[in-house]
């Protein structure tokens, strides 16, 4: 670009240029830079055009180019927290934990998600300040909301939710520890360790914003506590960022437009409300969340690896004291996904079992998914952890199965719309374009007849640590489940095991049988041969069909 270009200023401090750059807005800068009023522009943005790098720096602020939100402004308050060991630690924590082993594109980390959340938090609170001056939002409010978005995930452990949902409950039974508590701990440590200029009242306010609830005698506006972590209806900037960022990185196309939702909101009676036209878009957002949980976050192979990582960490905990770090910020600072490498390269005695499990992950000798069952609402009181567990499954094994409780993992999975079995939109308030001062609820019957009537599914999943025992565990699980689906006359109505690797969709009872397709011709080619009047290849003599229990069949071949 020519040095005489009107878009290049020789001084970063020159704010005298009065050039309308609105036509240069695009989907990446989202209007946040070039579309701002001239009176609010921060000097010249020429460096964005004269440098190809993703970062534009000034003495007290910085622009970074984010693939989700475009150019993000980081002010001095954010930079003072970012340029610390406590925040830089987030570079070493995968956003989706074990899902990276299944979705190779899921390489993003808590670091960029936290920056994106801070950016959106600032966008929301600044918009309320500019469009609703009667709210009297202070500069301290804006600062603290931004920092809460930036620091809300400081407390995540190795592999994110694997650590707090799987490892800690088993390492410290009865513990109610959460990563939000660790975020408060690491925030205090970060401020003290780096002498960050922030007063005690603001620190407490930021901690309350992270938790999403007012604690103590804070006089701050109530709606501010719903921006980063919304306990009222789960609509917050944390969700806005991770839904878009996760979809982008795992390669799932999404139609949700969080920027529109942000622009179509306002504060009424100290609560964030949305324009009534956005009601269906909110259902779409909640469904996108459900879909990500269904397809990505709880992917059966990803969950199998979660259990392997958990077992490896539990075994290593006896030697390395991993779980003790949750109350010691100086140690927690160094607890990242790199713990796996630390275990692998350690020569400490007692880590052999942990190393063996991690080696199995490396060579893809994984724990195996066995079966799953969708629990009907009427059986939720029967199919509980007290009645369906590893011990009960093992007690229904066959004579020569030789199963042990350690072979079996039982998972009770709940996928929902973010508020358990409740409709989250029932907790959202809306306003009309004709009256911006009155809020109201919109029942789902007035939105669409296709809105679901249930908002949570309950699933029992079974895995095995020993791949050679998949068949035995599957049979035992089906026998156990049959006892819950049996009529008074002894007839079982257990649904077919459509997700089992041993299930044949054409045959749902073990009494039925069918000759397997030949190995020399695929099923598709067999069908084409029949249509063309050709003869099929003969079926191998030693091929046989094995029944695996209620609703499951297995093709096996003794050629080898």
C-alpha cells in the first residue's frame, strides 16, 4: 500500500482524520472497529491496514484478530491480567478436553475462549451504557464485567471438565469443588502475585460475576450478574462464545447469530430481556447447545478416552498428589494438559499403571463402548444408580464370562437445554417493539407446535476397560435391563440395542437368524446381483450367527 494512502497515519496518536470507513466493515471486524462513530474512535486504525500480523499494539492497548469475532480491542486492564503466568496457563488447556482425540480440529484452548468471552461481555455492557444512560453504568462496572469474562475460566484443570466432573469426585469423594471456585482462587493469586492495580471491592465483584450471583452487600446492578454467567436462564456471553467457537473448530455448521441476540436485548426492571422476534432464535441456540453435547461433548469415543484419562490421573495421584493442588494456587498454576507428558516421562516408581493406560491411548487401544439405553420418563425412578451399576451387571454374567466389576463402567448421562428438564425459554423475558419498558414471557405454544415437550434426555451408557469382554458385558447388561422391562407373564419388552456394535437392525430377537453375506461380495453388490439375475457367491461353510442376548446379534467367522 502506498505511504500516501489516506488509510495510513504517520502517528498512532493522530486522531484528526475524519474519514468515513464504514464501507470497510466486514464479517470479521463485525463493525466493532470501523463502524463506530467518529467521536468514539481511538485515534487512527491505520496499522490494521498496514500490517498483516494478527496483533496491533499501542502503549496501553492491543488489537488481536480473532477468527470468531474479528478484531478485538484489549485495553490496559485486560492486558495487565493477560500478561501473567496465571492467565497464560490457559494456553495449555484444551477447550474441549478429550474431544480433541476424536475431532482433530478441536485444537482451540481456554485462552482464546476467555478473550472472546471478555470481548462479548464488554460489547454487551457498553451497549447498555450507550443506549440506556438511565442505567448509570459506571466505568468500574464496564471494567469488572470485562475482567470477569476474561478470568471466568482461570480455574479449569487438565482436560477441562474431565478434571472437575470425573477426576475430583473420585479422587476426593464427597467434594463439592468446582472450577469456578478455583477461578476465584487463581484470580486472587494473579492479582497478588503480579501486583495488579485493582481494589478489594472490585475483586469481590468480579468473583461474584464469575459465579453469576450477588453475594454480600454489593450495590451493583443485578443485571450485571447475568452477563458472564447467567443462572436465571443460561443466556450469557460465555455460551455465546463457546457455541460459535466450538462449532467453528469441530467443523459443524451453525446458523445461530449471537451478535444479533446481543443487539436485540435491553434491560427492563434490572433484568436482561430480548426482543419478542428473537424467541425462536433462542430455541435454536438452546438446541445448538444440546446438539453439541449430543454429537461432540459426549461422543462415545471421547467419553471412553475421558475415562482412560481419569483412570490414569487417579493412579498417578497416589504418587504425584495431583488432587491436592486444588487448594494450592502455586501448584495449580502448573497443572495443565501437560500432566500427561509429565507422567509419561517421569521415572518415579508407582506410575507404571498410569503409563500403561496413557500408552493405550497413544496406540488407540481404547476402552470400548458397549451399549446404551434411553430411559423413558416413567422408568426414571427404577433405572437409578442403585439398581444399574457395575456390580449389578457383573451379577448377571454368563457361566464362563469371568467378568469383574473393574471391567465395567456405567455412565448416567443427561443431555438437556441447559436447565435440566425445564424449558429455559420459560425463564426468559421479552419486550415488544411497541413498548420497551414492559417485559413478559412467551409460552412455547405461541412460538411453534414443533417445540419439544421434554427438554432433557436420560441415558444409561456402558463401557468396558477390556475390549475382549465387550460381548460378555453386553449380554450381562441386556439381561439386567430385561428385568426392568418384563411383564407379569415373563415377557420382556426391552427395546432393541440399536447402538450396540452387535446389533443387526433387521433382527431384533435372538430366535431369528439369517445367513451372512459372503466375504467376496459386499451387501450392495449382492443386492445388485439379485436384481440383475446373477447368482450370489456361496456362503462360507463355517460362517455362523451368534445370539448376544435380547435384541442383539453377532456375525462371527471361525476362518482364523
